[in-house]
């Protein structure tokens, strides 16, 4: 599946939104990828995740780790595709951690997944969870990269399906704020 085909699928599912958005990174953008519009459609999501999973076939992945909430479905489908277990990290006291009895064994071959990367902060947190557990991290799989590759220098193999050209501004430099366009906060970072 090419980047163009992934973008067409995101658009078809209604996942690409235009407006004024507060990103998880704290930056603002005029474009937001609401991945749940894709993920609510298994008929559209399965081929996208399969295309990403194909890049890690033969890597001996034993467990797939994603962040809650956005990465849960992606981790599950990636693990299903690769015949591995799926676990997720969630926030406790402000930081990502394994809960609900999830464990990653030392030396277990772990693939970290993320839906959309802007600054790489969340994926770095998930990588740290895997490393703290003693996992052998085989790579990071990302559906869409908004950083132009800048946030993907993670010290491990990284594969992504789509490089999304979408501006992201610091709040003080945001032209949409200066124009008085109302800011919309989406995402799940602050869910309890």
C-alpha cells in the first residue's frame, strides 16, 4: 500500500480533518488525523495495518506494544497480523506504564506501534516502557508521520506508511490563533 493509497483511505474514512487543532504535542495545526474514523471501519483499517505489518514479517515479533488510547486497536490488529500478543501502556501518575497485568518478558521481541507522530514524544515514552521491561525492541511501526522524519530518529528501525505534509506551530507562532480561529482539542491524552 503506497502513501497515496493510505491517504485516500484516510480521506475515505473521514479521518482527515481541517480546522484549528491542539495536538498532543502542544503544537497547533490546521490538519488533524482522527484515526478512530479509520479504526471504526475494520474493512478499511485491516489493509492499512496489514501493509505496515508486512514490513515486520520475519522479524520474530512476539509482542506488540502501543499507547492507550490511540494505539490499542492498532497494536491489537498488528499483533493479530503477526501472530503475536498485543499489550498497551497507559498513563498512571502522568507517565506511561504497563498496567492490567500486562508484562513484557526480558528479551521478548517487541514491536512498538504508534498511530500518528508529530514530535515523537509519545513513541519515545512507549519505547522507554519496552526498554524498562527488558524487551528486545525490533522496531517502531507508525501509520502516519507528520514530522517529515525529524521525530523518527529513535535509535531503532522505524517504518511508516504515510508522510503527512501538515504544518504544526508553537502556540505563540500560530497564524490561526492570531486570526481568532477557535481552537479544538481532540485526542485522548488527558483521559483519566
